């Protein structure tokens, strides 16, 4: 009579499902606030790089500003000064500048 009886606990059921609800909500918020905007921005960048043409003014990831003189399959030739042309990978093109930006600098 010194030891009390041990009884089984009732089945949890709904409480187990409710314990996963915060994790699911955090994942949904994470997706819509971080992953989805990054996917959208990557898609826009891919489309911009695919649409490059001769005469476009661009900025590279290294900060070089120039005018596109030749577009290849994976490389772009950019004129950064008179008679100075560099070749960079298409992935290195960061932004497409409005026409006339180089003249205004």
C-alpha cells in the first residue's frame, strides 16, 4: 500500500496534430516571405540575361558599366571604354541600365 497504482493516459489524438501546427505555419510563412520572392527575382534575372542584345547598357557583378557589343551562348562582350572590350559570362551581368546612362556618368 506504499505504492500507488499507475493508470494509462488517454489517447492524445488531436493534441499531437495541434503540436505540428506551429511548424506548418512557420514553413508557410517562410515560403511566402523568403523563398517565393527569391524565385521570382531569379526568374526575372534569367529573362533579362536571355534578352540581352547588342547596344544594351549593363552593369556586371564586379561593378563594371559598359555597352554590349556581342552576345554569345554563354559570354557577352562589353565595351567599357573606346576600343576596350572585355568578355564576361552572361551570369555576371547584374542589371540592364536605361539607355543613355553611360553618357550621363
